[in-house]
C-alpha cells in the first residue's frame, strides 16, 4: 500500500537517512583505526585479525535476513528500527571497549556489526520507494553520508587515540550514539512510511525463494560478493599496512583513511546519477576494473604524492559502487520486497566474501601485507570480467 507523503517529509527522510548513515559509518570506520591498537594489546596475529574480520562479516551477512524481514514486515516501524540500530552500535562498542581477550573482542565486535547491519534494509528500501524515479541518485546520496562518516571516523578516532586508549575511545562513543539514535527516531516518526510488504514469516520465505530464482538478481548478488570481498580485505589490512609496514602514527593513519573516504563523498551521487542515465552495467564494469588496479597501486606506490594519489583514486570507488549495486538489485523487483532484496545483497555478498579476510591473513603472514592487496585486486578484476560477460535486465 502506497501512503501519501509531502515534499517536505520526503526531504526530511532523505536528510535524516543520509545523516544517520554518516553516524553509523563514523563508528564503523573508527573500529578499523582502533584495530591495530587492539591487535597490539591483545597480541593478535594477522591470521587472528583476518579471522575476526571474517567472523564479523559472516555474522553481518546472516543478520541481514532478519533485518530485511523486519523492514518489510513492519514497514511503518522503520523509524524505531533505524534509531535502535544506532543505539545498539554504541552499546556494543562499549562492550568491545571492556573486552579482556581475543574471543570477548570477537563477540563484542560481531554484535557491533550486527547492529550496524539493521540500518541498511530499512533506510535504503524507504528511499527506494519514495524516490523511485531517481533511485540511483537517492541511494547514492545515502552512500555519500556513509562516505562522510567513513572519512570523519578515522580523523576522530585518530585524534582521540592521542588522548585516550582504544578502550577509552569506545567507551566515550556510547553517549553520542544513544543521543543520535533517539534524535533519528524523533525526526522520522512523523514521516509516513509505506505499509508492510510481507504478512508474515511464511510469506517472507515464499518471497525469498522467488527472489533467489531470479537469474538476473543472482548475477547482481555475485557481483556484490566479489566487490565486498575485495573491499573487506583492504579495509582490514590497509590500517595494518599503514601502521606496521609504513610505520605511520595513529594520527597519520587516520588522515590516510580520511583521504580514502573523502574521495567517495562526491563520487557516489555522481556515479548514481550517471547509472540512472546510462545504465548500471555501463558504470559498474569499468569501475570494478579501475578499483582493482587501484588496490594494486596502493600496495606498490612509493611514499609521498604517488601514495596519496593511489589512496584517493581507490577511495573514489571503495564505497561508491555498493550504491549502484543496490540500485541495480531493487530495479529487478517490485516495491513490496525491496528491503528483503537489500538484505539479500548485503547478506549474500558478505557471506560469500566472508572468507576473504581470513585468506588474506594467511597470505599476509606468509608473504607480507602487500599480498593481501594483490588478493583484493584479483577479486575486483575478476568481478569486472564477470560483470562484462553476463547480462541482467531491469524490471519493467
């Protein structure tokens, strides 16, 4: 059922979704800046770091299924789901700051990524439904919020690490997370949300089976898996590379991660709008190839301006492409199951790609951290080739 919405309410939805996405990713990005400090204090190997990242990815992927169900089943409760997601991010971050060993850190960081997972299906499906005529652009703007958070997160975390321990940073973040979650709920509760798309678990499972039988959607899910696999490897080992191989401080590490994400702030809506006009595939294929080459460039570029250019070039596509993948996926289905499709994209891609950080960890321990970047580069080039030789069509 389509519920009427005013232009002002649509603008409120867009602004809150973009801002909330920035807050979510600020906390997400901070984790990767803190990761080298966690590794050092808990005396973790690269294999343990990679395994931790893999377990986080798998948990996040699995959590997407209930997240998509809740968003489609309780469509009008999306404001509460979105606010609660941010509050729980702060709570589980606090628990991570209290972790006493490897497995307690794994559990807390896994719960943290599960809380993060519940944002996307509700936010992106709401935007997709309310901005159907400019879907790529709206989802791209939502992605821009994520890039802003990913850019600011390393700077904030790096600066706080100059004053506090990694535990202190996580504990301090609890209060602003709770405040942000409450504000998101208050602002969105007066914005009309579309009614439920599925009537219950059985209906949801029937819709899920039908979606999995959609050949074009399966192709897009595989593309997402290749992209997220390479992205996850780089996000896990870039901080390690900067800290251990290049010997940079936490502040410098935060600055380089800021550069990587700042490059994506403007590229997401531009690429999204371009995909609305020329097609998703026409944008995705060359972008996958360029990103794969950029991963390789980061690992071989010498210090100074060449390294800065390589990081910025990588950052322009590192998060931007997921927005186009999401737009391509919801193009293929009707509006009643769009949250479920979003959850499938994140869930399937993360589960498929979940093993990649662990494999990269083994390679990094055996051949050096640069080997992880070579793995990521190969994954993106292979994804570009697969995207180029397959066909998927937009639903009428």
